[in-house]
């Protein structure tokens, strides 16, 4: 069946169809699209693998179109276009150009919930027929955005899209995710177990040894140093299913003791080392809560021995051992309440040289509600919101109730009421406290919460980031996340809301339910008219979804704001990293533990997020947007210890504001501006170098031409001198010959080339033009008239000794003026020849 085509001509936007009465009364908070003027026959818009969009250049590998919707309006920005639901994402293409609109395009795995709504707009009775209810679909994302799509009435487009989202956004099995359909492609990578062992080797000071699969299979990875060792006790995940196959423990504790000690900790997550300080021997350890019971009187000698082993001897001190801090991430009252379920917290009297500290960080449910509130705050007070209106135009006035100062303060306080920044500050303060104890006191710290995989992971990984500059590089950040978050069992499937290996995720699948009311957390609730909602309910109170990892990434961004030159990566890298994680395009963060990922064969079946990000950077090197242009590793080669006064977090502009306030988010990223200037400077530098090379080439040519010109000038001067000398010689010869009563004639005649003759042997036969010629000289007698008129002849006659004073020749018979006897007269009278006085100076240049 041929899919329906969009109506001819550009669909009119919401603002083009606002009713006259709404403009007059000011009661319409939504601009109205005159739906009835659109062809309803073109509205079914559903089809599997439709050919009209199957060849889009924006489609990824193995991505296929499932449902199409034409004439859809993106209410947030009032743009009309085409909505496509693929097996990976919702694609929103602008009408005509088919350009992807980023705000309206969201991966299916990034969708937290979605609702169908019918909005009835109040209008006068005579206009009731012209304003049918608006068919809306609200999509709430896990990346701080709320999207609203408007569909044409009397079509099945919205129903088809809604059904497709029900089926594809929350699959029942992990193998139904897009990443398995795509496969590893070109983004394969080494086994994560190898990378974990390489990080352990680095911490033990054995970086020269590289892990391999052979080493893992034969168990030869159990290396050690003077204090700590790598244990393979959990190689089959029999000890603890949520711990990695290998972990570091004190060298003085045997595997048998570890087996007995693990039963005293919740979920058998016994205390193990996650980071050790080179040289000093101080460590950061992690575990779950101890099972001390309601009366707080249960003890374990082996657990106490294991924890006491972290208090190793201080370097340079004779027998003195370091202090141990036990940091409980929970509020004290929560720790005591867990005693009713068998949990609780340690007693400092039972653990050697220890001190118990409570950080007061709330649980996952409080974080989830806080995240939801801050998302609603941004949608309400952003530049554009999910109701399609600027926050400055809502209520017909300013966003803060007409600009009243008290109303403004109350509105801004909503951000504080969300509690998000308070939670961020608590995590930052706890991590900074741990880092200070290790760096300043050389103390060891054991961190735990309830299960030891949420707040514990946040604290230990952030403290490691502060202490170890290696973790502030690209490679180190990957090693940190893979070690503390992935290997030690942070339940990503539960927290991100994806299906786990058992076949169904803890994230409640959305189901359609009818209820009257309005959007509970959207600016839509302030629009005029009534709204009936058919929502896909998401009972957050009964599931384990929570943005714990996003909260940690937010904390990292706060550190980057405080220390902009200490990190190799940029805030843009963190944003792209979070987008990749939430989209589930790659398999690194699927499932809840290392064991589950190994059972699913994630490393072999799915692409690697780290390889993808590395591939992006490979084309631009340090000029890529993921690289921090201010990075100075020499200046920040030690621990970062932020004082308490600096731990005042703010909204992360690049992530929190990118949808609600896109221009402000871009302006806040100084690194982007600096990078643009760096790229421009680099281009100008290249142009300068090219111009300098051109100048050098021109200078070389000019020098060559100058040298050639000097040679030509010299040859010209030599030729001119030769010509002058020849002219003078010719004049002298002419005068000499004329003095004898003769004249000389030079004639040239061309001679055919004779192949047997050589020009080299006859150089006189080549003239200046290179032609072969013969030069002949003839001397003839001058006539009497010419002789008498010749002043030189007259001089000779005056000097002739044969003439008398009267001018009469004494020897007229000689005929000295005749050519036949001119030399006879000279020979006959040698005295006259001597008096002629023709000197050599006649033939020399003057």
C-alpha cells in the first residue's frame, strides 16, 4: 500500500491560524491551527518500512522507519514537519527541506514517559465548529526536555505514533534494543575485563604489564605489591554477583577469610579497594552496609580484620598506623532505620582506629523527584516551553507575574525548592572531604551507603577524580567509569529505565489510562480551555528509575567550572557522553552488572561507546569540541582540593539549558568560543605560512632574475666596449688608409652551410645573428677629386718631401697618388716614409 503523501503546499503554522476572537479577547493561550482546512485523507500516515523515507541520509545503520506522520506541528517552536518513528528514535523533519529538527528528535530509550492529550479551546458559540479539539502528544525525556507534538484531527496519526512508542520505547527484552540490531559495526573494542585489569596494574605500580584474554583464562592476573593484591575469588561471580570478576584487597587477607567476611555485608558486597595512593599506602575502599541488626549489636571479627587491614603503616613512622574513616553516605536517621531490616552502620568502637562520618545524601527516590521538578522549572521558565510560548509572554505579561519583585523571587525560589543543586552540593562536599582526608592526612577511607552501588559510587569515583590527575584525561575518565560504575555493579538498567536480562525492566511500561485534568508539570496547565489527558502512567514511586549517574556527571561539570584547566575533556564531551548513554545506541551501559553483560555477550554483540567517541576525536585531534583548549596538565598534576566555600553549584548550562534556553547555553560555553578562535588562528597561521613560502619562492626568482640581469648588463658593457674599440680601430685604419690615398670597403655575403666545414674552425664566418657569412675587404684608389678634397691627403701632400716650396712635385713621374705605384713612391724615398709618422697610437682606444 502506498503511504499517504503530505498535503501540497507548506502546512500553516499555529500562529497563522489564531482565531479573531482570541486575538480580541486575549483568552487564547495557544495559537490555533485551522485543522479542518487540511486534507484528512492524507492523515493515516502509518506503515512499516515505508519507502518514502527509507533512503534518508540521516538514518543510521540498521535504522528503519516504522510509522510516519505528516503535517505534524512541533508545538515548542511552532514548526510544521514530518514525524517519523524508527526502531531507534523519533525523527522530526522540517517540511520541504527534510532537515532534522534537534529539539523534536529524541531516541526512544531517552523517553521517560509520553501522554496523549486533547485540548479544548474556549471560543464563542459561533466559532465552536471551527475550533476542533487539538490532538497533542507530550513526550518527556530523560535529558531535561519536554516535547509536545500537534496532530491533525480525524486521522489515526497520533494513535499510530502512540502505539509505536508503546511497543518500541520500552521493549520487554534487552535483545530488542536497537544496539543489537546495529551490531558492533566499526566501533568494536577490547574486552572490558582487560581494561579493568590494566587499571588495577596501574594502581599497583605494574603498568608495564598488559592484560590479555589468555591471562584472564589461566588466572595469572593475580599480581600484588607490598600491601595489596588482586584476587580472583569472584572469577565465576559466586562470591558476589554484582562485583567484578577481580578486585583488590589487602595482601594480608586470605581468600578464605574473604569468603567468611562477605556474609556480614549486604548483598555480599564486602569491603574492597577501589583506589590506592602511590607511595603513601592510603586507600579508598568501598562496600555495602554492615548487617548489624536492629539492636546494632551484630559483629564480624573477619569483617573487622579486613577493614583494619586498610590502616596500613605510615611511611617513615616507626610502627604507627594510619587512621581510618568510615564514611556513610546516608543521613544518620536513614542508617538507623535500615537496622529494622537487618542493616545499619558500623560502631567506631568495633573497628580499629576508625571514625564514623555521615554525609546525609538522600536516596534514589528523592533524586528522581528532584530531577523531575527541576525539569519542570526549566520548561516553565525557559525561552520556549512545551506550550509553544515564551516564558516572558505567559499570562499576557512577564513570566514573574507582571514583573512584581516578590513574584520574581518566588519564581526563582522554585529552582531551590527542586533540591537538585542541594543534592549536587552534598555529593561534591562528601567527595571533597574524602579527597582531603587522603591527601592531607594520608588516611584511608571506607565508603558505603545501603547497597553500595549508588551514593557510594558517586562519592568514591568523584574523590578519585579529585585525587588522581590521570582520571581527568580521556583514557583515565574511561577507566574510572568502567571501574567504579560498570565493574562494581551500578544497576544501569534499573536507574536508566531499560529492560534487564530477566526480560522486563523495573521501569514501569507506559499504559494508556483515561483521566480528566491537565498536565501536572507543564505550562499547558496555564493555557485557557480544558485538557483531557490520556497518559502513559509512570509510577515513579514504585520503580528504581533515578538519575544517579547523571547527577554524578553534573558534579563533574561543577568541578570543571571550578578548575577549567585541569581536565583534558570539555563539557561538550560530557553532554555527548550522556546522550550516547541515555540513547542506548551502544551496549556499554546495558544490564545491571558485569555478570549480566557477560551473559548477554554485550562486548561482542554491540558497539562500544568509547570507540565511537574516540573515532569522533580522531579527525580533529586537539581542535575537536570534546577537547578542552585550556587543559594544562603541568599546572594540575596533583590532587584538587576545593574549599567548602567554592562548592556552590549552579545549573549546568550545556546540559540543563540546551533545550529551554539554547542561546544562553551556547554563550555559557567559553570553550566553544575559544575553540572557534583557535581554529581561526590555526587557519590564519596556515595562510601565513603559505604566504611566507610564496614570498620565499618569489624572492628566489627575483634573486635569480637579478643575477641574470647583472650578467646581461656585464655582457652588454663588454659588447659596448668592444664595439667602441672596434669603431675607434676602424676610424684609425680608415684614416691611415685614406692617408695613403685609398679607401676601404667591407662587404658580407651569405655562404651556404657546408656540413664538412665546422663553425668552430671558422668563427669569423658567424655574424652576431648566428648566420653564416663571408666578410671581404676591398681597397681602392681614391679619385683625384676625393684626394684633393681629403684633408688628410692635403696634409700628406704638405708633408711629402718630394714637393717643393712652390708645391710642385719634384718627381712627378712617380705617380704616388696612383694605386699601382703608391707603395713604389714610398719605397723609393725612405725619408718621406719616415716623415709620414703613422704611430701605433692610432690603433689604440683613447
